């Protein structure tokens, strides 16, 4: 079966993007697998440190491996926003397909140093590393708060130049006005900045905070070279609202019946994203 690098390269050449869907429950995982199978899309299954610790990294790796072989679909695991080096190394050791090192809180020098160290370990096992330059604000939840992006939060083109040269990182998460979560007022994306980053970076460019961004903006960033887009909040919202709705049925006690309905609702949302990213029929 083809690896993640193959699909990222393909997406880059053909100008579409691979969705990363985060999950932390079995019905979310089943929904992602079903959509990958049904729409013939490669998919990256994202687990943050919290999500991975809740389900168990060993369990996650085994479940994804079994499903990948059973359905013959390109499912790839990514440790999302890894900050704890022991956990990142554990993901590499257990066989995640890629790890994202979120070094946004470090100085550029320190970010480069740690990213290099991780790449050395990961590449020996053919595992990709996603680095990050700039700070992507917000949390993966629905919020009525206002969020302000400062100039220093955005990706600096000169930092990217130094970072990619010194680390040889595979993928790069950028901060171009994107934020985590769904807010009342979503900031606008800076396409000019994305174009400038693209000029000096041959890496696979990643957009975090996919939830809440208008479809036409998503299409634009793909046109400008983004090849992976992460979604979490919108999946969490559907999960919570659906579960709440179906639990109202006082006569139903079977978890598998209730959760199957939740799963179906999640699948509809994921399908929408797959068509938006145009990653269907790409196997
Ligand atoms: O790393 C995960 C994503 O960036 C999720 O962002 O919750 O805004 O969809 P989101
Ligand atoms: Zn993110």
C-alpha cells in the first residue's frame, strides 16, 4: 500500500488536499474509516496528546492498522500538536505515520533544534515530521469569545526560510490567520502571506483550524498550495449535538444503536469536507 508521502505528493501535484480528521471515540473513528472507504479518499487520522492518551496509543495504532488491512484503504495516523517529547517518540516507536511537533512556544533556535532531533529518529522509521512556524491560536471548541491575531502570531517568511533549510522538515503548519475552534467572527486568511511562504518552501503545507473557515477560503488556500487541512471542532460539535438529540429517546438503551446514529451524522459532515477538499476518488 502507498505511503503518506505518496499521497501528499499527489495532492501537491494535482492541487487537492488530504483531510486530517481528529477523533477520540470509536464512533468518530468508525465514521472516518467508512467515509474513506466509501469515497475512496486517503485520510489522516489525527490524535492530539489528550485524544491519544484517552483512547490509548497502542489501541489506536492497532485499530487503525486492522482497519487499513481489512478495508484496503489509505488511513494514516498523525500525532497532532505534539509537545511532550516522550509522547512524540512513543508515537514514532509505535508506528504512527507522522508526528506534528508543535514548537510554536519555543524560540526559533530551540524549535529547529528539537525538530531536527525528532526528524533524525522519525526518518529512520520512514515517519514524516510536521513542523510549525508561527502560533495558531484558539482551542478546538465552539466559542462566543473574540480572538485577536497579532502580527507576531503569523508565520514569518524569514523564519520559514531558516527553519526548512536547517531541519529538512517534511510538512509545515502555517499561521496565516487560521485559528483553532469555531468563533462568532472568524478571521480572514492572508493569502499573500501563503503565496510568499510557498515561494520559499517546497514542503507540504498544512492548514490547521479547518473548522469554521468558509468553503471558498478553503478552496483558495488549496489553489495556493495547501495539501493537508485539519478538522476537529466541527466533528466535536456534531458528536455532541447528535448524542444529546438521540439520548432523548427514553426507550432506547442500546449504546450501539444510539452511537450508530451519531456516527451517521458525523459521516455526513466528513463527506462534505472530503468533497470540499476534492480528495475523493484518489486511490
Ligand atoms: O490540529 C487540529 C486542527 O487544527 C483542528 O482545528 O478544531 O479548528 O478544526 P479545528
Ligand atoms: Zn491544530
